[in-house]
C-alpha cells in the first residue's frame, strides 16, 4: 500500500475475502462449484447488496476507498470514478487483546462501509494557500508600461506537501482501525538466498526484498531524529547517531568474523548445517556462533541505541562476551585443524 492514500478518503468499503483468507488468491477459488440454485441466489443477493453500497458511496460528495483483498487492490474513488489504484501487498485482520484475553469482535469487516475515518497521527498541515500576485492595472497591457504579473508558483502534489509517516492508522467511527504499513510486516515470511529465516545472507548482505530501502531507512531516521530534537540540541542527536552507527558497524564486523569461522567449520565437516541435512543452529559451536549475533551483538546495539552505550554494552552480555565468543570459536577451530584435539566422535 502506498502511504499517500490516507490523504483524503474518510470512508472505505471492504469487499469479501476469498474463502477463509484475506491474502491474494487466484480467481478460480471463487468460481465454479455453485450448481445449487439456492446457493447461487444467496451469492447473487450478496453481490447485489454490495453493488448497492457502491452506488450509495458513488452518490455522495466525498472520496472513498474500495478495498478488494482477493484482487490485492485498493482503489480511490469519487462519484463512481476510479481515481487511483494502489497495490495491497498483504492484509491481516487483528482483534484487540485485553489482559491477554482476545476480544473477538463478531461483526464482519467485509461488505460494510466504514465511515468517519480519522488519521492517527493527524495531519498537521491542512491545506496550502497560495496567494497570486495582484493582477496588472487595467489598460497596462495596451500601454505596455507595466510588466506581466509573475505567475503563481506551481503547487506541490499532495505526496510532496504532506509528510506521510511510513506507518499510520485510519480509525473509523465504529471501532475498526486500519493500520497502513509500508511493507509486509510479517517477519516470519523472511527467507535469505540460502533458505534460512534470516534478513541477511551469511556474508552480511541484506535480503533487500523484505527490508526497507536506503531511502526508506533515511526517511525513518529523519523522522525519529526530529522527535529527539524536541528535547535535545542537534549536536547531541547527531553525536548519538554517530556513535550508534559506529556500534552497528563494529558489531556487524564481529558477526561477519564469527560467521566466516562458522562457514569454515561447516566446510571442514566439523559441524553439519542445513546444506548437509543438519540444522545450522543446534550443535555446540553453532550455538556459540548464534550467541555472537543473536545475543551479544543485539545487546550491544540495544544499549548503544537506548542508553548511549556505557557500562552495559560491555558487561551485560556485551562487548566482553562478544569478543570472548569469537575467540572461543577461533580456538575451537584451531584445535581441530591442528589435531591437538580429536574431532568429536561421529554419531553412529
Ligand atoms: C521528552 C524529552 C526527550 C526526548 C524526546 C529525547 N530525550 Fe534523550 N534525554 C532526555 C533527558 C531528560 C535525558 C537525561 C536523562 C538522565 O540522564 O536521567 C536524556 C538523555 C539522553 C542521552 C544520554 C544517555 C546517557 O545515559 O548518557 C542520549 C544519548 C539521548 N538522550 C539521546 C536521545 C535521542 C537519540 C533521542 C531521540 C531518539 C532522544 N534522546 C529523545 C530527554 C529526551
């Protein structure tokens, strides 16, 4: 979904999802089958009611959105005319939880018009007023004494004018709230080229398909830094960021060193990873490797991001443990390479 769509539409009509799922589905799942005339009539009645709602919306003066999960499309409409179509990457329906108890709302979200949508966070700038230069004096054209008035500036497009957060809600009057996200937010779908559920390759490259682009990251950083400047001076914020980026680089470097050792270990068959029918995360030395990035590198980053570094980033599962684990991997491999220790007995 493009973030710009929340600019004007206050009403949305959600069409029915394909059987059981709101993900993109091939058309064939809904076609066919209904030979039973009663089922056919019921289906036609539903389709009819839905068309009636679209007619109601088209009769109004306001912009509205039609969300069709099965087709993966969200269309911005005005008086029945399609103005712009947005792609929908994925759609999930959530229910609120109160004190760990799910409160399942039994109302249908499909085939219903959701109205009185409000942006959350609200849009700060309502509209831009451009004052044109006063017209030339009457008769000036004939005498040629006065120059043409300067033409008014070209107004920016809504996308240029309104800073749209990459993630926001549209809250409707009857309790439905839509959260618009720039990417598929379900991280369980992430897979790298090696088939592992990781957002990076083992050589440190990003799995771009599932992650923010450089520009999106830049935009998110600026948004966040703007929030810091409400309390801190720019030099404070920039200084913090510089140290934080340095920490990321440092921990990335250590993770890469550990991963290269791990790859060497796998190559020598001292541990079995997924390419040899094993699990890359279950043997002793693989767990030492996982500690490096999953725990120590993350803890160091956390402490740098949230506390500006300091003691925690060294002592609390931090830099001390990170370098110890890398050393341990190095020694472990060296001992097996030089034969000063017997390789682990092969399982029968
Ligand atoms: C609501 C005001 C406020 C905002 C917003 C805010 N800070 Fe702070 N920040 C503070 C205060 C107050 C302290 C001092 C807290 C203390 O020392 O107990 C502080 C402390 C810090 C420290 C020093 C931490 C340490 O232990 O040395 C850093 C670094 C910092 N902030 C960075 C940021 C960054 C980066 C952001 C934006 C992501 C941010 N702050 C947003 C108020 C704010």
